[in-house]
C-alpha cells in the first residue's frame, strides 16, 4: 500500500469527530472519551489507520466489501456515470441504462422465477418495501387481513422502523416504540446457546416447527409471510442445524404464505454460492439484497421478487418509492461489481479455495481453551467463547464482557473481528488469499491467547 500523507494529527481528528459526529450503535460519551480509530485508506483485504497501522479487515467493512478494497474499475464507472447522467428518477415513466443493465443481470443471477427487481438505498429500506409489498400482494388478492409477518428473535433486518420491527433485537425494540403492529417473532435456531439437552438435529426441527405452531395459532388467513436470513449474520453467525431449513421449506409449502429470504449478507458469494438460499436449499418468493450487491462502494439495496408476486402487484399502482430507487451511479457501480465477481470467478474461489482452506484452520481454533464451537459457511464464520466446552457454559460476567475483551485484543493485533455477545464473528473479503487467511488465524490466535490471560486476570474465568 502506498502511504498517503496524513496532514492532521490523529488526536485532532478524533476531537473534531467527537465534537460533531454521532455514531450508529454507539455510546457517544464513551467513544468521545476514548477517540475513534480513524481509517484513512484501504487496499485488498487491508485497511490503514491515521497512525499508519495496517489492519487485516476480517469483517469486509460491515459484511459488504466482498470484492475487496481499491478496485479502480468501480471508481472509473462511477466517474463516467456521474459525468454522463448523475441522477434521474424512475418514477415518471422514465428509466436509464444502469437500471436496465443491473436488473437484467440480477434476474439472470437469481434462482428460478425471481425475475423482478425493486430498488432501495439500503437493506433496511428494502425490507420496508417488503413489508408493504407482501401486505399489498394479499390485499390485491382480496385478503387484506392476511398481514402478519413472522420473523425470529435475534434476527437482523435493518434499522428503519420497519426493518427494526422485523428484526428481533431486544435492544432495538426497547427504543422508539418498536415493533410496529402485526409482526410476530418466533425463536431462533441457535443450538449452542439455547439447545439445552437436545441434539442439534432435534433442536433444528423443534425450532422450525415453531413456525407451524405460530401459523396455526395466528391462523393461516392472517399470516402473510415468513422472513429470515439463511444464516443469521449480525445475530452472531448462527448456522442452523441441518434439519432446520428443509422443515421450514416444508411448512412454507404446506401453508399459503410467502417466504422472504434476507440475503443482505448471504447474497453475492458470501456462503460459497451466489445466494444463501441456494446453500441452505430454499425457494424464496422474495430476496432482500444490499451490502455485497455493490461491495459497499455505493449505497444500494433492493428486493428481487418472483413472477407470481410481481404479476399480482403489476395489476395496480404500488404507492411506494424512494428518490434514489435505482440510483444511476449506484446501479452502474453494482453492475460493474457483479461483472467482476462473475468474470473473475470469485464465487468459485470462495467455494473451492478460500472457504475449504479457512475451514480447516477455523475448526482447529476449538483446540483453544476458550473456544467452544467453530462454525463456518463459505466465508462467514463464528466461534463461541466459553469457560466450559463440555456443558456450553456462559461466563459469570454480563453477556458480551468477554467478547468485548477479545475484540479489543484483535484490534490491538491489527485484526478486525467483531463480537456479538460472547461469539466472535468474521466475514472477510471474498478475494482473500491463503496467505492472508494464515495471517488472520495467526492474529486471531494471538488475540485469543491474550484475551484468555486477561479474562483469568480479571477473575472472569468462571461459569455462570
Ligand atoms: C445489514 C443488514 C440489513 C440492513 O441493511 P442496511 O443497508 O444497513 O440498511 C438487513 N438485513 C440483513 C441481513 C443485514 O445484515
């Protein structure tokens, strides 16, 4: 990486940031006291901070920079599109070439009969669209009260009022009066934390059957749709037992409800196929997309909708839209991102090279005294930290205390790895090479050793 001159001392940048910039999902006062890490540039799988430290980005930004940093083709396309047509809307019976190209490419990439795309600026907005879309679909079919959407606890579907309501994050529901009416949450398939004495297979079936029970209780004539991430991302990379998704698909087939797969993280190669739905073997009516769609180079999201639903919606006016629907610059960049992923066979690289290479080393982390289980599907993975692997015990400290210590040790070792409670999660750029995977494991191991020592020192190595 060539170094850019950093004209401002870090402390000055941090003070100016703290003075005026409010950060998401952050306790402002704590961050202000500590100072945010200032990221100044990035290349491939590495980011660089204002102190000149080079950090391996084990999270691909926020699960999104699938193609890696520094692809000048994307900058060139944005530049060209801004000069030619920086903006035009698609409301007034108008369209533009980036929207046409991207929609066609997405229809070709998406499975089966998923052929229509409705754009948004983000994953949250796309899920807001989905709420209105599925309810409008049933209303247009003469069933306006078929309007309940079933989701799951600890799911993440975004942070708008609609997205946050669909999601199952208690911390979010506690603020701002969420969820909106007619959203129903069932339990998640997290065997490690909630499986008790059941085998993973039994537990997967039991949790899937909660969907059937909910439909029976609420009434099939009231339930519009079920929404879920093929593999929960922000919830801690929870990989469901093998029995879970086939049972969910059976239930969705048996009852007349729509299946929405939130592919915002799983989509575009993350799990070793183009879509997570293919990896877990489901046939959704609608897929939510964002993040990897543009590899984060531009903000864009959307819904890919099956013919059956799109045809019903097409009979009336759908009173819904965003100023930046199919924004031409974002659409052009997304299209170029997907072209590169296709032409450079990045998804095959994940499936055949990077994921199998990482999986061996990731699984071996369970040899560490603090690591209970290790899960990896494609290039999204997690490890559960525990003081006792045999009974999957939690630490005696508040949930997340030990995870936070571990995350701090990762940062100190120039590795970005996030914690969700006491699970550590990774989601590196899909272009990661074997020697970079070696580095990731080396730094993660050092961070785990240091965190382990720190946990013992603080007297936290005790079962709850
Ligand atoms: C990130 C995320 C969203 C929200 O996307 P934003 O672009 O942040 O609004 C929705 N669903 C899932 C599964 C996500 O991971």
